[in-house]
C-alpha cells in the first residue's frame, strides 16, 4: 500500500513521555489496549502533507526546529473527539505552541480545525467510553515541554526524521 500522508509531530519531553505512559499503563491494566499506532512517542500533531511533499516537509521541520526553543505545555485537560473513538490529554494553548504550529503549517487543506492533543487511546466508541473513568482516576495536570519535531509517513508507518528544538528562548 502506498503511503497516504505525512504528519509533522511535536514530541514531548522524557518526563511527559513517562507520565503519559503511566496513564496508558493504567488503561492497559484495566483491559484497554486500543488500536493506536504502536512505537511512536507521545506527541501533538502539528500539520500534514501529501507524500510527494516530503522534501518540503523536511525543510519546514528543520527550519522550525532551528528557530524554536523547547515549548512549555500545561497538559491540563482530557477530551474525546466527535464520534467517541479517540481519548486524549490536551494542553492549554499558549503563544509559543501556536507560533510553532504556524511555523510548521503546510498549505495542504486540513480536514478539521487544529486541536492540540496527545492521543492516549483509539478504539471503538463503546470501548473508549468504558475507559474514560479509568483515565479520569489516573489523570492529573502537569507541565511538560515539546523538545523535538518528528516527521512520519503513514500507512504504513515510516519514521522519516527528527529534529531537536534548538532555538533560543
């Protein structure tokens, strides 16, 4: 199967990864595993590109990573998207996050308005609804950081490149 799209993601720092992994472990211990893509770090998707624009996506990621310092995030709430198949943790929007997303934006029309979030579980809606109380019990807000940009192709999943945020604050 040919790749369908590229996604430019903002990866979270190691402490945030551990926190999110802990939440997922709680869900897994309660019997929820989901169908989300395995092996990718927890992230916030910033934009997408068609596969034939890989060079442009790489250049945008490289440039943004060189310009931006790590971006602080207050992961303060949880949510589900319409349809109920995705459970997520989400940050408060802040100026730095919005500027980073704008710097990474492609001119490819997006299907939905951008909602910064970190997916915790993807599954059938009834399964996600059943997982919600477990997630609520384990969730507590925290402050993390975006520390790198990560470009991947999907279906099949192919990691293309990662760039640490190296700009000055």
